[in-house]
């Protein structure tokens, strides 16, 4: 390194390297310039100067200098190494690996280059290369612990756990008997636990248990030791010892649900599907009663029996569980109980219990059978619980009456307003839900969760400008966009993207969805620093878990939503491409003079509003550009704030395919994945890929109405295709003809017959009837009236209520809105759409979409739809409602008209 330079310049070159390592970039740059005055073509100095400039955000100069340095000294490992570091800084890992390999051809035993190469191989999951590089590092430096551990981990990741165990044992053989010293006991204990987990993974369970007990004295983490021991005992079938250990663990933490599950396994009373015989339920009841006597302060030991008990015993246990929590006033009680609503008959029992408790407290001030008086707040929490119960059952009238009574009882409890907001959201009144959420927010301006919930309600009501102003209250320096993005606030970006999509603003919607996709790319990159850190700190079990998590990262729900949202945007962009200027001018020329005047006035108002909003944001930005110390903060300017450039794509479907492939790889069991795959490939048209999507839909849920819709659409398209001409087309045709009989739904039936079979099978399902109607219109356009009649003859039969007060219809608000849009936009029958709207307004009286009689917000609230909340352009008067910022006057008269 710097060997071709005279001694003075060679020392200066070492100074450049040291300055780079200590981040003294200006000092390093000065030393590089001194060398280059005498030796302007010195390749290694040019490369190091380029690397230094790269750290000073002068990337174009950096690449130019590094390439020039490499050109001047092609056989220098330093130049190749620096070139690799440059690529690594830009996340071009494959190119960086190539550079490192070229450097190793020149200097095959360079420890630094080998270490950097191994990190990149771990990042890119080049496991074979990772094993080779780690072996080379261990050969060169066998007295370094990290090299032994890295070699073992590389074999583990390469699915060779036993080899990893051999390497760790070889490393232990190099240690002295009194190892480890006190300052390394924790790291050594972690290594031993990692070795035990490797033995367990490889199937050597007995050996793992022996090794664990032999090395107990050297393990610092005693809890992890006990958990590992009991796991091995259960695997070996030694349940009595396991039960004893689980009881010991419960004495340490009686609220750990996993310990109870493990104890049940050991005593032979565990079922994966939570189905037990009466005898098993009796045994489990006895078990938990004995545990409750030991751990009477534990909530888990009281809550778990509610999952398996039935009938009167369930009612008694639920009563005993609920009473103290109501007295204490635990707002999350209903969330705790909500999973019981999926158990047959338990919702009915809970309802009767809630009503009995409420009645007793209201009339006597006591619980049934109790002498002690309850505090006044107990009635309020009982009403709160009942309101959430009826909300879950879809009985919004009763839910709202209960929550209003609770608010009247104690008007200062924030949770009541949040619960009322959720009820109104479920009932379809999104504007009123946002108003209630904002009222809750104003009651405690320091609560970030309440603020976030309010923002979410506003976005659901498409009040984006107001949501942004509310979100900014909890961001640094008042710059909500950059900070929410920097904080990877994905729920906000997803909700905002969905809102923009509903409003037809595809540019902004795409920008939000792709921002979430970028967060996942950043999370993937963030693992890079841990490849060396975890080996150094010996957190090996957590490190391997992290790598496995990273491998399934894109199966996370938020990524799925973002990718699906982006795909829907591209599909809509393909179906309705943006108009060119010429098209707009042509449309303007066809308008009457009065219409042109109105349109121009509207455009001028929109421009003025956008300008005013931009000026306001600039003022906020300028005010916030100074930190508390008075220093100016330079923030990057977004070159495309409205996502307009994202819409300028030549082929929207090819862009959609990029995200579709990620969904198909990481969410193959999601129905939405294959519905989107069908929509994209159907439009391309990629016939075989569309067929593959249909087959996947049939595999996942053959009875789903969307599956039926895709099946009919696909084969209707195939039937209308022109006769094949080329050999490829003929081959595809023959394949389709061979596959068609294999689909049971189409076996010896025409598409029209298949459509009517689905109708006969699912006569009482609204969504199936609407799918059949849509496909009937597609197959036989002359039978439009019959298709509309199929929908109009749908009946909202009362669903199973388990004895609930009043009938509850089976129709869901979301489904009814979908059917309304189908009548309007696909079947193109405005009269039928209006009739449907009037009909649904009776079923959903709070729904704004259907104009239900109870849907209007009766107040002068700035969130009233009549007062401008429907203005989605971003500059409506609703955005000024935060001026009160904590004053409840604007909301105190808010009521729902009865």
C-alpha cells in the first residue's frame, strides 16, 4: 500500500488511510492533493482521494477518480478494494463482490478484503462463497475467536448444523480449562447455547441435553438455560421432568402463556385446534384451579380457562374474570375477550353476562350476589364494554346508545370518544368518526397514540390535508413529510396512499405505496452492519433468527398492502392513461363558452389554492430550518412532491409485474396476490400466466365469488380469441384445451351453465349473486335486465345472533358499496343503482355513502361534510380546524341526529 512512493509520500498515504478511518476527510484530502502534486498519476492515491470524496457526498467526482486510479494501476489490490467499497456504499453488492474478487487475485491473503467479502456474501446469501471465505479467514488467523465463530455460522446457514457443531467443539479444544474469564462469561455462555440449539436442530437431542447440563456452570443466562432444557425434555418425551421444570418457570413468570401451553403438553392436555373432550376439559379445569391457588395474582391463569370452558362453567369463569377488571377500569378488557367471539355460543353467554352486570350495577350499585358497593365508574366501564360488544355484533344503534350513556355519565374519559369514533367508522359515517377522534385528541394533546388514531380516521374519511396537519404535531421541526418518511411510519403512508387512490390521485397514491416499498429495502440493507457486530458480540442465536426474519421480510402484511396498492394504481393507470395536452385542448374546444368560463375559473381557484398551500409549507419549512441551537438544517427538496413523474411510465403493466413477482414469491397463499396476477396478465395478455392465476385461485378458495368471476372472464376471453396461426399460438391453444376438462367447475358444462350452478349453490350470498350477475352481463349483454334483477332480488336475511337483541343482517356495508359501484359502472343502470342506494340507506342508516337518515353530523363542526370536509384538494377550510388545538368548543355540540 503506497509502496511505489518515496518515504515522505508513503507516510502521507498512510495518513490518508488513517484520516479516512477516523472520518477526518478534509485532512485526508489535503494529504492526497500533496502527493498528487508530485505524482499526479499515482493510482492508489487517486483511488483513496475518490473514496474520501465519496464520504463527502461528491459521488460523481469519486467514481471518476477511482476509475482513473484503477486505470493507472490495474494490478493494485488497493484500487480494486476501494472500487468495491465505493460500490458497497451505493448498495451495488454484486459489483462490489466482483471488485473484491479481483483484489484477492492480486493479494489472496489480505484479511481486510476477505472480511469485507464475507460480509457481502452473507448479505447476498451467497452461502457457498461465504463458507469458503470464512474458511480462508480462519486458516490465515486461527487465533482469532471471531473467525472460528464466523466459520461455524457459515456452515449453519449453509444447512450443515453438525459441521458447525464440530467447528465450535474444535474451538473449545483450543481454550484453557479455566476459560472464560469473568469479562467474557456472557459471550461464552451465548456460544454454548448456540451450540446446543445446533445440536437440537440437527436431531441430536439426547446429546444436546447432556451437553447442556454438563456446561451449566459456564452459562450466565439461567432463564435461557431452563427454557432450552425443558424444550429438549419435551422433544425427548420426558414429560414428567418437563412438567416439573415448567412449574418452576411459572413460579418465575406466571403470566407467560408459553409456559402454560408447555405444561399442558407435558400433562397430555394440549390440542392444536383447541378442541377438547368433556373429560379433558374437566382435567384442564382442575389443573388451572390448582395453578390459580398458587398464582392468584396472575391474569393469564384466569384468562386461559375461558378458551376451553363451556356452558355454565365458562359463564362463571368469565364472571370472575370480568368483575375485578370492570371495577379497576381496564379499557383493553374487550380486546382481551374479543377472541372468544369466534367460539360457538360464547358471544351469547357474554352478552347475557354483560347485561346482567350492567343492570345490577345500575339498579343496586353492586354486582349480583355481592354486598360491597361498586364505585360509580364501574357502571361507565360496563356501558363501555357493552358498546364494544354491540359494535362487534354489528348492532350500531344499541352500541351508540350505550356509548352515549357512558359519555353522559363521565364526559372526561378519552377512551369513550375513541370507541364512539370506531363505532361510527364501522357504521359507515367516516366524517363523524374523524370528528369524534379529533375530539378525543383535543382532550390529551400529549398522547401520540390518540393523535395517530385521529390521523387514521381522517385519512379514512379522505381528509388528507387535515390529517397531515394533525400528524405534524408529533414530528420534529414541523416537517411532517420528511420526518414521517424517515421514521418509517408505514401505517400513515398506507392509509394516505389508500385515500389518494380512492380520490383518483394516482400520482400521490403511488408515491406513498412506493415509499413503503423503499422502507422494506432499507430494512434489508440495515442487516448489513449486524453481520460483523453479532459475531463480535456473540449474539449468535438472535443473529440467525434475524437472518431468517429477513428472508421472509417481504411476506409482512404492510409490504403486501403497499405492493398490492401499487399494482392497483398501475392497473388503473393502464386502463385510464392520463390525457395529453392536445386531448385536453380538444375537449375544451367542444365546450360552450359559459362552460369554458366556469372551467377556467375552477382551474384558477385550484392553482391559487395550491400556491397558497405551497407558500404556507415554505414558511413552515423556513421557520423549522433552524434548530434550537440556531444552526440551519439543510433538508433535501423533493423533486416530485405529487408523484407526477411516477405516472410517466411507458408500460404500467411491466411496472406492476415487478411488485407482482414479489407478492407471488412471498405471499403465495393470499387470494389477493392471485387476483392481482390475473388482472395484470389478463390485460397483457399473457394467457398461460392468467390461467396459472386462475388455477391458484381455485386451489386457495374455489367457492370465492372473485374466483368464479376470474374463471368465467378467462374462458370467455379464450372462447372469443381468434383461431391460432403461429406454432406458439397453436401450442398454447392445445394446452388450454387439455387443461379445461381438468377444472371441475367447467366439466361438461358451458360457461352460462357454470354461472347458473354457482347461483343455485349460493342463492343467499349477496357477493355471489353480484358476481353471477356481472358474468351473465359479460356472457350475454342482451340479458342486462336479468342480471340487474338477480341483484335486486337479493335478500338481507338475519344472521345468527346467538340471542342478541334485534335482528342483524348478513350484508356487510363494504359489500353493499361494491354492489352499488357494480350497478353504476359495470352494468350501467343508474335507476337500479339509485334503488339499491335507497334500499341500503335503510339497512345502514349511518352510512354517508348511501345517505342514510342518521348519517349527517348535526353541529357546526369544521369536520361536517356540509362545511367542507369533502374538499379533498388539500386547501379546503377543514384544514383550519386545528387552530383551536385543544379547545373543545368546536365539538361540544356534536351529536348524531336520531
